[in-house]
C-alpha cells in the first residue's frame, strides 16, 4: 500500500477528526474512505474531466516519463 502526506487547513483537520471519532475510525481510515467515495462512480464525476486535463491523464504522463 502506498502512502501520502498532506497538509490540511486547521478547520478541515479538526472537522475530519470529529467525524472520524464519531464514526469510531482512525484518521487514516476516515480519509481513505473519503478518497474511495470521491473516486467512486457514485460521486458523479467522470474520471479525467474533473481537473482540467484530469488526474488520470497527468498520472499516466508522469508514469510514462519515469525510467
């Protein structure tokens, strides 16, 4: 499993902690579920259409450049 590091505004971090606590989840599990939900078809987002050229296209280009 890969790992990421992210910086969140303090208010977002505190709200996330409260939500994770109320759901009896670790912060990692809470954030993982949030990402999975946003990546799902249920989120109503067409992959590649969300952020300009799309995250998937950017990731593919980056991967293709690596030796």
